[in-house]
């Protein structure tokens, strides 16, 4: 979970960051729950989010 929280922490630079745009108001811990629980690789979930807007 620490990895997910660190990767998605706010950089306070919205114009360059784009993390909030990807999350669309959703919790990073909910989006990456399968990774946190050891069920799926981080990159697999990230690609799914990018490709489908999950």
C-alpha cells in the first residue's frame, strides 16, 4: 500500500502532474486494491486505467 500511496501522492502542481485527472476523484487505494492484496501486478492495473478509464 505504501508504494501506491507514494506513487499517487499529490505533487501540488496540477498543471504538470495530471494524477487527479487519471484518478477522476477516485481513491488510489480502491483502484489498486487488487495490487495491494497481491492479486494483480501494478502495471496491469495502471494500463487498464489508462486504456479503459476504469
